[in-house]
């Protein structure tokens, strides 16, 4: 949706869960010398000011990354992620938040390929300028869902696909499911990370079950983690939490999230019903 700007939500609880997962996956991919490709279907602007009007309008980062920022006792998966956010801020105060492309820039090696898709012209322009000097990088003003046909399989047969649309359009739910199916059909051994919102919508409730069905034959199985932090607003509206569904996950990811999720509930939970769930199959 061209009206959507992630700057309003940068650094919130959903970003924390998504990026803790992404950082661990990319760290794992770098353990082998062979290069890999990261395809981000909905890349955004790359990085975001937390002091600007967008971020301050709702202040969502205050119940997200800000609650982890000063902690000195985080488990390794969370400490690694927070250290990267600190590095993005130059070691100073929390004023900027790195989106997925910025985290990728910090973690990918020079030979690894970074292919990013964004449909909002302003965010695309910012992202293209931000990554202009990085080798093996493409930033396209295009539909990331449609891009998988040209992107997969990657040249090295090693790759990660990140699918995280805004879901402001209900059609994003069906498009996400179709994209996962296409990714696995074209590149069965690839790692696919799907972020999804927890909302009081039938489509949101059904998506995890449909993702699991689509990934039932994945060679390394799947992992599903959810973080529920707050009750819905009056009338049942509002984001109550989010989830990450990872197909062909690293074998270390379950243990990492088992460490991280209880701490995220404690730090980011906004009411007594805050909770997490973590399950997996195959692999």
C-alpha cells in the first residue's frame, strides 16, 4: 500500500521480534564461506529517525527497542541485536532505528548479495541512496511479491527471503501465502522468514495455519514464534502482537528464541496477559 510508511512503527515490539530473528538467521548464514543472497520483499527506507514526527506521533519504539536499550543483562540473542542498534546510533543515545536493510548491511559480507524491493517512491529513493556504495546490491522500485520469480533460486543456491508486508490491505495475506509457496517451489532449501501481525481479523488468525500447511514438506521443517504484548483496543482494533514464521530455519534458532522470548514478554509486555508461543516441526 503506497500510503504506508514504516517510520510510524519503527522500533516497536514487532520490529524487535522480527529483527532478533533476522539477525540470528544472518549470523548463521555467515558461518559458511560460500556467499548467499538476501531478498527483502518489503524493504522500507532502510533506517528511521526516532526523533522525527513520524516516530513520535505514536511513540511505538518506547514500548519496543527503548525498553531493551539500557539493559545490561540480556541473553545473547537479544544482546547481539541491541548491540547492532547501538552501533547504528554510533554508540550514542537512541535516536535512530535500523530497518532490515540496515541490519543486513552490517551483517552481510562483501560477496553476499542484497536485493531489496520497495514500492513507496520516497522510501525507495532514501534506501537507494543509503546503499548506493554497497557492492552486489540491487534496490528496485517494484512489487516484492512478484520479484521472487526472478530472484529464486539465487546463483549460489544459498539464500534468505524476508517477507514482511504491512498487511494494511487484506490481499496481503493471500499474497504472502502465495509468495511462500512460490519460494519453496523454486528454492526448496532456502530459508524464508515471514512476519505476520496479530490482529482481530479472520485473515490474520488463519494465516499461521496456512503457512504451516504450505511448509509441511520443507527439508528442514519450520519454526513459528509469536509475541503477544497487549490487549486489543476498544472495538477489537489494534496490533496485539506479532509472529515470525521461518521455513528451513537454522538448527540454532529454536534455542535462541527460547532464550529471547521470555525476556521479551517481561520487558515488552504491557498487561498481565502478555505471553509468547514457540513451536516447530520437521528438520
